[in-house]
C-alpha cells in the first residue's frame, strides 16, 4: 500500500510538471489505471498498452467506430474466386521512424515474425490461415491461405499486427525501443511513473497538433480524478461510477460514457479439480448476483452478460444467464462432493478494469454465502498477467478476474483466442484451459464459412455450448467512463476501448 501511494505522489508531481510544460506546448496528459507492459507491439496483449503503441504503430487496415473496415497502411485488397488468395496494395511514400522504407518486404517480414512460434504472439491465431506471403511488387503482395478465411480482413485491423521496422527485430531492447510508422514516437518511459510520446514530424499523414502525450499510470481512481479536477491531467480513464455525477457537475470536466465490446468474466482453471466438474462451475455462476454487481458496484455502467461476448460483436446471440440462486448453488456443490463448501483463491487486478477489486470483493461475499471461502490475491498489472499466464502444468491459479475486448468486432476474435482448445496457454489467451470438442469444431467451421447468415448460426450454437459448459463465471460487459477536460478537442474514445489522441488539440 505504501509503495502504491508513493507512486501516486510521484505521478502527481510529474503531472504538475507536465502541466507547467504544457503551458508552452501542446502536451496531453492522460491518467490511466496501469502502466504499459511492453512496447514490442507484437508482444502486447492488453488494451492499456495498445493505447500507447497505437499512437506509434499502424496496422494494414483499421476498424471505424461504426464497425467498418477501412484502409490504413494498405490501400486496397482483392480476393480470388476460390477465396484462398488475398492481394494487398500498400500505401506509397511511407517510412518507419528509423527511415526504413515501408514496403511489401516489410509487411512480409512482420507477418512472418508474428507467425513465428518462438515469439509466442498471443494473437498469432488471427493470421494462422496465411500459409505463404509472396512479394509481387514494391507495394503489392499476395497472402495465400490454407482455406477461405472469413474474418481475415477485420483481423488485419488488430493492433497486435502493427507494422514494425524489420531493422529493429534483432534489437535485444526492442521491448522498450518501438519503431513504427505512426504519428508519435517514444520520448521517455520511466516504468511506474510516466510514459511520454512525442510528435513525429516525418509522419506520412498530417502531423499531429499535439507536441507530446504523457501517460501517468495510477491505480487509484480517486487520484486519477483529482488530477483531472485540478487540471494536472486532461483525461482520466476508468472513472469510479460513484463519482460520475459529481465530476459531471464540474464546469470544466465531462464524463464520456461509451459502450465497449469488452466482456468481464472470471475464468476457472478447468484443468485442475474441483473445476474439472461442470457442476462446480455452474454452482459458482448461480452463487453470484450479477445484476446487483452491475447496479451497485458498477453504478449501472455495465450490462449483465447473457453470452460469452458483448452485443455489438458480429455473431452475438443471447444465450440466457445463470439466475442468482444460492440454494441451487449449494445443491450443485453438494452433488459434486462439497456439501460443506470449499476454500479457493480468487486472483484479481486492481485498477485495470472498472471497479475490478470491488467486483472481486463482491464475488468473495456471494461465494461465502454458499460456503465457499475465497481469498483474494491482487498484483500490479504486469505481474498479474505473468502470474495468471503460466501453462496448465504449472498454473496453480484457481479463479481469475479478467476482461476480453474484441477490437476486430468479429466473433472469431471474441471466442477463438480465449476459449478454443488450441489456444490454451502458452500459445494463446485461453487461461481457463477450456477444451470442448464440440465448441472447437463450431469455431473451426465459423472461420471458413463465408456466408454471413450461416456464420451467425454457427456462433449462436457455439455460444450456447459454452454457456452450458460454463468455463467462466459470466459477469458483465463494461461501459467506458472517461473524464475529459473541456479544453481537449478531438479525443476519440472508441468502442474497442482505444483512446485515439492523434487528432487532439488543446485550447
């Protein structure tokens, strides 16, 4: 606790220093819940880090706020009649920050790096259908697929597929020396205190108006808000719901409320007893009053999950919810051989998701009501990811609070990376070690089916399977609450939870 407060005091001092500098230049200060983990964009797995790297790296395509795919570093594409060859045309006149040309050879190198098993990219499955990349010209290339792959284009919008200068691939300090094509470059990173980006005047597009963007990692929501209230920061993410009305009443600050494509859940370790028994998993679901959590812990800034992904994602279909039924929970536990309950550990981050530790405490209370004693374990974000990121044979985590955002807007990313059996750690992001032959077969079909209606039907069935087998405690989808000072113009808070500061000016 002392260390956390000390970091907060340092951050406040840095914020006021940044404010003083900002009087002479356009410096946007953003107070965030967690620090970046790595600046090697191909190794990033979390949105807070993507919010940083997204200003330095660009993907071939991007997803609009309306959910449409539009060109970015690519300018066009064509698909062969049999669906197995995708031809890409690239933007000309683009260079990486280090002067390396952005061309077809660079794209080929980036795709092959992401696919390299040695890298263990958590999102490599997004482009696993690409069998071969052929350079056909300086700014054109062909992607040869193993089979038709319906979600390829939205997948190519994903931030983990940002284009990086191939000249940096062998840099042993690559994790903190990012070189992309974006409108900002790294100026300074003091872990746990601040991360500063500076405008890249050689950007291929219109240069940003901002001189710098400063990210301040502060886990305490009250401290983030105090910085915005005093003007020491311009933006604060993850506003505590109980503070929304008070902050909105201020003359110079507005809380922006944006629905997200993120699902919050608690994963069970399906690899180890007692959570190999679906009755235990179902019992835990019945033990939790999700509606009360959304209403009283989140202040209404969420929606109880009625599927394993949020509305707004292509392929979403409601499956229903596990009713809050403590008697049913106790009966299922007794059937599974635990008439007197059990003791478990519940891992949770602090400051990463909206009211995350408060949600964990609510879960702890509800579980106690059915005889389950849950001990909460919380760590700083990067350490938390490492702790819950061990493979099945090494993991001792029993339950872990997590969120999954769908930045491609497609059901494949919503489900495949976190629940398909082939994506169990350390390969993907399946921390629950869930493996269901029927579910996997449906997801595999959804990848190659090109008819939209047929894909929707496949995912509706898959969602029903995962609901019944309950590898998670299904909780809620988040609404983003971001406090922004009124002098900030042009900041975009996207449904994918990206905060885009490229077009910002400070008045």
